[in-house]
C-alpha cells in the first residue's frame, strides 16, 4: 500500500500536466482565431473606413507575417500535442510515435521555410529596382 501512494501522486501530476497542456493548446487556438479575424478586418474592412479614424491598436499584419504567425501557432500546437503523446508513450506503438514526430518535424520545417521566404521577399522589397 505504501508503494501505491507515490505512484498515485505521479499519475495525478501527469493528469494535471496534461490538463494544463490542453488549456495552453486551447489558448493558442483562440489566439490564432483572433489573429486571423484582426488581419481580415485590417486587410478588407479597414480599407473602406474613414481615413481619419485610427485603428492602429490592431497592429499591422500583412499576408506574409500572418502566414508566419499561423505557421508558428500550428508548430506550437503540434509541440503540445506531441508532448502529450510522449507523456503517454507507453500507450502508443513505436511506429506511431515515429510518424507523430515526423509529422511535427514537417510542420517545423515548413514554418522555417515560410520565415526564410518572407525574409527573402522583404529584402527584395527594400532593394531599389533597376528598371
């Protein structure tokens, strides 16, 4: 009986950690939705608003920065999901763990590539054209 108490405490801690990770994941999804809504407002609705009104509290998100923010949010959510899987690794087969990791790495690589492409595009915008 005395050996069961530390094991029970470990499992309670694990369940609480998974609950915290789920809350963080929900917060990331909510912030992603808000970010897309604000960007949609800036890109489509605010163009028709009166030019004298100031909507600078929304911040400026162009299409490139929005793609990077969405990709980084997806990577963060994937990281949380992968951490939840690894905390319960004994319930999964090794090949499934491998595929979850490969899929997560694909998200990471695509987010990095979006960042590199955005940086290249930003450099091209700053250089004067030779036309």
